[in-house]
């Protein structure tokens, strides 16, 4: 690594509930938008249903022991809202909370700090039927859900992510329809930005009232590059940067919304006091980073002013040109974020990782390409820290191969191979590599 990671730097790995748990109808769980979406013909590439996935609901101890075996400081997992409130409102399902309580205890017993995410994309269907994230009331319902979870787990859990990747919910869930709930509203999706930020801020208040000290949101950030060095492509890149990154980060980090009118977009559906509540509502800012995005100006008359195109001259992951590999883009976006926000709170890389074509059947995988990807991005983090960006933690996506949303089981991101027929888990070469990185870092700082 070209720059060192500082003393106290933390290492983590992540999963999310819908992607690993399976057991979609167990213990009175309600339906979520992903149960609805996966039933649409053709919505999921391989026609799979996320059940049993990794069967983690029935066997959480297998994941806890893999997390502990890595020597992680924290394990990022998520809680399904529709397990806790099957109808998206009303009293908690105690059996579901018992389950998550056991996961928390098992992690603590194994010496790993639990870092739950309250919402990793699976909105209860009943909430979507009432308008979902297009409705302001969803923010209040989310805060009620947060209260029920904190009431049960808050004696042991002090660190939380509220929402995962609100940008993907807006862009792919409500604007293009590539992910659940599959709505295609284009810029009509913009109110979902504000309602998610409001939901985060209200839940953060609730979690702090339960004694939590470390509450943040984690968003997907990309580093936007113009295809050509022309004013038109720079303008397209600027517009995409606002829509993907800055419309979320700026209000959260205290600057209010970027100038949407300058892009011909409507204002956010704000009420007095909203911006004050959202601004500064994070104790840390979480960034999920996978790839840069190259854009060019759209043809005249197109409803969207930018086209996303392959990034020239770089290698790609299992997704092909859609997911180019450029570790220095992570460094550049971190340094740029700090330049824009000199008072940036601590930053956590909440996800980083890559899928590559790998066998389905159980067996050791020598995933040198994943090790290169992770090592390159960890170096980029170290370089950003050396330039003054307060990054405190790095998280690999994912601990396990799992159900990759609309791509089903066709993309494997895990440090651990999962045979989805048998449930067998086999650590890959990248698991051993990450365990050694963590151990070496601890040995260096204790010297
Ligand atoms: O699997 C997803 C995860 O749920 C959210 N962030 C990106 C990952 C890879 O696509």
C-alpha cells in the first residue's frame, strides 16, 4: 500500500437482509416491494426468488463465525422492516426482533461490534401501496419503525446506519424502474430524495433518544467523468453529479440542496424546518463506492440531459462495461468531498467490492481479481486519508456471495463462496487476504 492506514482505522464487511436471509415467509414476515418486484415476469435475470439465498435467517451463526474469523471490528448487516412491522405500521413482531436480538448477542459474544442498517431497500408493500417514498408520511412511518427496533436492541447497539443508498432507490427504484418498486417516473422521482433524507433525520433523532452515539446514512457515490473535454459533456457530467451524488450529500452535510432550478428541475417538497433537521443529522457519512461513471451529452430532445457510456481504457468487473474498475476515482471523490465540505464528519466506506465470474458449486476460489480490486481501493482510501480526508473505516461488500437483486445469483461479490443449492460456505483466497490485511494492520499499530 502506498500510504499507511492510521491507528484506530476499522475494518468491516457487509451483507443485507433480503440478499442473504431467505425465509421470506417465516415468523409472520410481511411482504416487501422486493417480493412484489421479483414476481414480475423477466424482472430477475435468472428468475430466482432470493429464497433460500444464503439461508442466513435460519443459520445466522454461520455468518457470525465467518465475520469473527476475519477479525472484523464491525459487521454490517440489515434488519427487514417487513419482518418487524409486517404491514409497515403498528406493533412490532416480537419473534422477528428476537431473531435480530440473537444476531446482536452472537456478534458481541464473538467480539465483533454489530452495525445494523435499518433499511436496505425492502420497503413493506403496504407502505408502497400508500405511495412509498413519494409520500412525506413514509418518513414518519420509518421513524416509528426505528423506534421499535431501538427499543429492543438499543441497550446493546449504539451504532446504526439508517438508510442504504437512497440514490439507488431514487434513480433505479423510482426513476428508471430497474430495481423495486420498478416505477419509471424519471425526474418525477425527485420527491423520494427529500422524503428519504427526512426519514433518515427523524430516525436519527429517535435513535439518539435511545442513547445511540453513532448514527449515519450510507449512500452510493460515483465519480463522474465527461467522455469528451467539451463544454457540453462537462455540463452533462455536472448534471449527473448533482442527480446521483450532490442532491443527497449537500443537504446532509449542511449546505442545503444544490441549484435544481438551474437544471430545469422542480424544487424539493420541503416544509419549514426540514433543512435544519436534515443538515448535520449524521455523526458520520457513509459512502459506498464501486465504479466511476462516464457521461456524454444526450441527443437533443431527450428527456434526460446525459447518457451513461462505458469508461474508456479501464478493466471491468463481471458486469462488463457497466462497472469499470478505477480505484483512483475513490480517492478523487473523497478528496473532492472534503474540498466541498471542509467540516466533513468522519467518513466510513460502507461498501466496496466487485463481482467476477466464478463457479456455482462449492470449492475454493482463487479470486486474484477481487484481491487486486480490494487492494487498489484500500490504497486509494489510504491516499485520501494522507490528503486529509477523515476516513475511519473500510467495509468489503460482501462477506458472502448472495442474491444480487435484479441479477439474481448471477453476480458473486463474496469473500466467501456460497453454494446456493447446499448452503455450503467456502472462504475464497480474498477472505484469507483480508484477514491478513487486518491482522498486519493491528500488529503494525501495536508496535
Ligand atoms: O448488492 C448491492 C448492495 O445491496 C447495495 N450496494 C451495491 C451492491 C452491489 O450491487
